[in-house]
């Protein structure tokens, strides 16, 4: 009986050490899972908002009918629809279909415009400060959505 009690005394504090080692690993895995779920949710919302914004504002912008004005309106509509300041950045650019790298022998419609909407997602926490150590996450996830429309015929999506 004394041998058994002596064996148990040698294990005192083992659970505390295991918990101290395992807790940071569990916290990191939880943060990765939280950020992954946030990124997937942001991508799903971005895909729908990008299509809606391009069809609503990119085809026929209010005021001046220029490519720059359309890009500004699409970008502001996307940023407003996402509503995630600090974690998500939106970038929109417009280019002619023939300029986009696809070489065709003739243009189907010279008025087709490709809108490339890019979402940049920055994980949380971006900055971790401990005494004497500062860690900034170098990672930023990018998601792109391309939509080709005819700028002068509303509702025509290629």
C-alpha cells in the first residue's frame, strides 16, 4: 500500500503542468477557428454584395457617367454593405474586357467592362504586445470576385 501512495505522490502537480502547456495551444486553435469562420462569412457576404453593387452602381453610376465614378460608387457601396471597418478592406478596379489579358480575334461588344472586386481580410488580433515582445500578424487573406457587365445596357451580365 505504501508503494502505491508513494507512486501517487510523485505525480502531484502533473495535471497543473499539462494544463499550463495545453492552454496556449487551445487558445491559438480557437483564434484560428474564429478567424477562419469570420473570413468565410466575410467572403460570402462580399460575393453577394459585389454582384449587387456592380449591377446597381457600376452599370449606371449616378451623376457623371465615367469609369472612375462607377468604381468609386461600387467601392463605397461594398464598404457600406460589409460594415467591417478595420478587418476588411475593399478595392475595386474596372478594365475593358479586351485589356484583361484574354486575347480574342474580335470584340463581342466593345462596351463590356470587367469589375474586379478584391476583399482583404486581416485576422484578429493583428497586434499582440507582451513585455519586451511585439508581434504583428503578417498575414492578410485576399478574395477576388470578377463581374463582367455591359455598361450601357443595364442588366446584361456576361
